[in-house]
C-alpha cells in the first residue's frame, strides 16, 4: 500500500510537470497563504516571547501570594491548615503566612503593613537591603520597602534606628475614633524590587498579630516556587485549594491572552489568503480532471476502481499542497529573517531607547511546530479542495470518458 | 466440455432518448477463438464490446464469461472483471502521454497491487513480444501510430487476461501497418491462446480471424 502510494506520488509529479505554468501559479497561491500565516503567527509569537521575557527579567516571577477567595461578599481568611496545604504544594521551595493591615504615621502617611515570619525575609522574599538589615523575631523592628523608605525619609525624617510611630484608628462603642499608637523601629530599607513590596512596611508576624486586625487566620500566604517552570502549576494548585493566586505571572497570563487574540485575528486574515490558495487548487484540479477525462476513462477501463481514481487525484492535490506548504514555509522564514534583520533596527531608530532591546532579539519567532502546522494546513486544505474534482473524476462514465476528445 | 469464453443472450442496450444500440444479441465465442465483429458505423459493435468489457452495462439480457454470469450491478465484480479477465485495445491507442512505453504497459498492474519489479519485468517481456524491446523508454509522442498500438496491445496482455477486446485497433493506421497489427494479434492468439474479439469495419482485415460475426442495426446478421 505504501509503495503504491509512493508510485501514485511519482505519477502525480509527472502529471503536474505536464502543466508547469498552471502548477507554479497554484503553488504560488498556496505558498503566499502559508507564508502569510507563518509570518504573522511568528511575529505574534515573537512579540509574545519578548513580552514574557521582559516580565521574567524585570519582576520576581517565582514569588506568588495566595490570597483568600471571596465568597459572597466576605473574604474568607486563610486558615493555618490551608496555609500549610499551600506551602506543601509540589514545586514550592519556601512559604510563609502573612497578615496585612493599614496604619498611618504621625505625618499622615498611610502605610501598608505586612507581617511575616522573620526567617521568610531571606527564604521567601529573598530581600536585599540597601541599608540596614532584616527584623528579628518577636521584636518591634520593621523593614521598609524602597519607595516607602525614601518617602518616609524625605517627608518625615525617618531614619534607621529611630523609633517610628504607627497609628491605627479604631472606633469605640459610641462611635468615636480612637487612635492606637504603636512604636516600631526601622532597621533596614530593602533594595528596589519592582513590585508591591516597594511600598510596604514589613514586620514580624507575631508582632503584627499582636497589633490586632485580621483575626482567626492570615491575609494570605507567600510562596516561593523552585523555578519559573513551576509558577503556573503552583498557581493551578493554589486555585484548587480555593485560594486566589497573585503575582507577576498574571502579567504573563494577560500577555498570553492578548497575544492569543492578536495571533488568532492575524491568523484569520492570513488564513483567508490560504483559502484563496485552496480555491486555486480546486480550480486547477477541476480543469485537470476535465482535460484528462479520457485518461481517467482509460484507467477505469484497465481496472482502476473509483477509489483508485480518487486516490490518484487526491495524491496530486496533496503533492500540490506539500510543494506549496514547503515554499510557503521557506517564504515565511525569509519574511521572519527580514523582519528580524531590518525590523528591529528600524523600530529602534524610529522609536528610540524603548525599542533598543529589539536590536539583538527576534521580533518574529519561527518555530518547528509553526512550520509543521503551516505545511499540514496546506496539505489538508489541498485535500479538501481536491475532494470535489476527485469525486467528479471517480464518477465518470468510462465509455463516455474514453470517447471524449480530451 | 468447458463453457464458452463469452456467451450473450438477448442482450439489449437502450440509451436514454430511445436509441437501441443492441436489440437482442446472441453470440457464443469459444476459448481461444479469434473473432472479428464487422458492421457499419452505428451497428452496435462497439457497444457490444464495451458491455463485454464491463465498462458499459446492458439494459436487458445477460452476459456469461466462462460460464459465469456477469453481474453489472456489482461494482466490485465489474472492477475485478476489468482487472483480470479482459484487456482493451482502442482505436485511438489511448496511452498515457506522461508515461513511457514500459510504464504504459505496466499501468493496469498498478491497480492490482503487483510489485514494481514484477510489473517492470512483465512489461519488458511483452514489449519484446510486440517487437518494441528497444522503445521501452520512449514516450507515446515519440512513437509512430503502429508502435503506439503495439504498446496498447502489450498493455492489454499484461494482466494475463484470457479475453482481449479490440475496438477498431487499426482505424487510425495505414493499410500496411494495419496488416502488421492484425498479424501480431493473430500470432498472439495462436501463441498465448488468448481469446480475441476484434471490432472492425474493414472486411479484408476480418480475414485474419477464425470467424466473423456481422452486425447491423443492433442485431447479429449472418
């Protein structure tokens, strides 16, 4: 069977060689369609990869915070059991429960406070300090995020080692506000991280719990994954626990969602040109069947079944699609190469430093699956386009076909 | 006694529009016979040949090949009949222009799933038999009319079909070449024992045959 298919393929090449100009035009039609598809999808994939890479390098991707899920209108705090379950998910290197609350300073600066176990500064948050050090367990020492530290230094004259008063406002039974003051000592300012922790005041978890606020649970759990590959599985695990994952990976998800849409829309337009290629194949094959009516009649007279005739015509279509697909893939690679060689410098020169990264990176990303997909699509489309002419050929009356002058 | 190669009874063929090509044809042709069917254009001889070859179907009567009724409603049986029992030779030669002489000869075997080596060997032997050993690699366009018809005869023989049907095989050839083709058919009939039914409107060529069946207006005449 396979050998016969190879022989049918050889016959198909011979038949196609007889109609060179028409075949070249048809192949060009498919090739342009495939090239458009490969080009646009590779462009989309290139942009997606660039964006994801930028997020990976500029943010702390392996840090995830598991937040309580909202049930109805109430936030269900994370219980110790759930925090422990989240910390035991596969792919987690370290975890730490946290509590969040809001305070104000005497200078009316609102401060977001996060309470964390002291050890987690190193193993979960992996903090580096521009000044000072981390807080110690059970103390009233605090660490300031880079932006917050700068702000408090500039506007309130806060300094490392000098006590800082945090005010938490509550209301008494009569509804009058009562300000509770807490004295803390900043012992370190973290380096800039590029995330929310730049605005945060960090203190020891037990000290934070002693100040009140979230009761009967934690505001969330901070999780450090073993690597970037574990981020999405861990996020899935967190969702399975009924918690809500937050982190830089969401930006990647957002980019992926957006790029999926972009690639799909671009692909649809490119696919339209491929559709035109398919119509050209149908037209070419209908003409070919018409011109070879007698030959098909002869084949039937010497023993070809209807299935054999269909197989012969469809093999020709598949060969056409295959040649078109390969040419289209090559054109697509050429398109991507031109885009990567000339497009990057063009954008960089046009839009300045923001696009300087494009100079030494690939705007269009051609992958093997993409090329294989382009080829498969071309062959598949050709086969579909050939169904009608093949069916028509197989239904020919041998006597009339042989008598026809064609 | 072995059954005849071909037997038809009350064979009719009515075309849409009311044209009656065959009107109750009864013929019996023995195995190994060389029979010429003669008659004017429109007498129904080609229709008869097409029905015997399984590429057309009668509207009445029956055809029996080696004692077995041919079921024209059974597509698979008809395809098997065309693959193994009959070989066609046409007036227009009807070779595939993109295939060489050898490839044209082995073409029918492609549909019988025969191995390429066997097909090639068989085609070369048959080309030698019809005197074209040196023309195997030539394309039909590079061969004369007589040579093309010899290739077509080799193609008809390649499936070892016991029955060869030739429809005006010399209709497109000059008289000298026509004589050569009929001589070749005669010798193949003698040497290979194949049954030959040749349609012709040239009475003198019919003399090569063992006997002649005359046809007129869709009926067998004496």
